[in-house]
C-alpha cells in the first residue's frame, strides 16, 4: 500500500503529494508545524499541539490558518495508513502567494498531514531507541526570542540544522545549544533536564521552545513529588549532574548518556519520571 498524505483536505498517494513551487513554506520557511505521537490510534496531548500550532500561526500573522477539521484530517491519515502507533507531522504554510517577501493579509494555507509507523518504545535496532543520547555542546547559539519568537514552532530549523552539522566527525547525536549569554538553552530538537541534589532542573522559558513533553514531565514531577526548578544553567551544571535526560514528543524521555565526553546517564529519578509519563500515555490513549 502506498503511503497516504493528507494535502489540503484530500488524502493522496505519496507520489501525488506535492506542494506548489511558489508556496511560501518552500520559499521562505514561512510555516508552522507540529510533530505528534499517536498511541493506540489516538494522538497524545492533541489539544496542546493544536493550541501551539494555532499560537505559532498567530505569531506569524496568520491567525485562523489552522483548519477547524485538522483533528479529523489527522485521524483520517492514521486510518488511511493503517497506523495506531505513529509519528505524525502537521504543517500549515502561508500558502502560495505571487508576491515577494511581504506576505499578503489574505491567507489560503497549505495544510499537510504526514504519518509513519513508530511503535511505542521505539524502533528496535535504531540507536535513538536502543541507547542513551550522546550530546555535544556546540558553538551555534540558539536564535534569541527577539529575533524569532522562541515559543513558535516554525519551519525555520536552520538553527538546529547548523547545530547538528557541527556534530559531523563526532559520535554525538544531539547538539546542546546555549543562548546568546552562554547559558544552556536546548538541543536541536529537544529540551534538556538534569538532576542536582534531588532537584529536577531545566532551562526556564525565554530561550527555548517550550516543549509539550517538557511541560508533561514538569507536571509529572509535581505529581510524584520530585522538586523542580527552572532557571539559567551552564553546560558544566549539566555535565556534573547525577542524572540527565532529553525530552521531545518523538523520543519522550531519553537519558543523556554523555555530554562532551563526560558520562552522565539516567537513574532512579529519570526512571520514575519515565514511568509517570508512560502512565499518562496509558491513561490518555489506551484506556476509556
Ligand atoms: N526544542 C526544539 C528546538 C524542538 O524542535 C523540539 C521538538 N519539537 C523540542 C524542543 C521538544 O518539543 P516537544 O516536546 O513539544 O516535542
């Protein structure tokens, strides 16, 4: 069966799933997107993803671009591809506009939904799932909020791409970016947490994409009684931690095995948080 994409309201075969060459998402990265996970056929924390997508569209001056039936389009894409455990990507671009850089007020967005199989617990044999992350702090600085609002999840991933290119020639698979002041911000596609004297710490908002997984982990920590602090931290703070892990929708909680050659890894608190996260997935997606 050929993979089905959902493009502008229609399910189409992969070979026919195309976007116009004048689409602003292609020309300028002028688009919002979300990456979600489906478990048991249900998209996990959908409302939060939809709200962040809508907020990104608003930041980009195209409020209202998210179609009202987006959830149905996502569900239809899962069904058409016979997927229950899946990685789902939703993009909303400013669409095809004939002019140059200045966007027109009227927006006819291009909306693409893509889904592929991703078993719960990950894909066996893939190092992302089989082992902890090997991380390097890189020279590329996180784009600051006053250049491109950090809360927005846009198609502009050049910052993270440059950070990942810096890993070439090393065994690292995630980059740790600092903000313009030299404090730890986030990974190219992940938020970072570490444990210091029993307190779970993570960089505060303002220089990071506020990840939906980060938020769920902070809530889980509160539920199970792990003290939490958000603030500004150095790379050494993370490297000297008792435990550390990365979060994103795809990886969930991924132990941070090594940072710049220093071994860290998960531990009992990471395991408890992981269990609390798994329990949330069970409750939201597999029961009721
Ligand atoms: N930071 C960046 C730069 C990311 O690309 C991602 C992945 N979306 C995250 C953090 C984690 O966000 P989430 O938990 O919402 O996937």
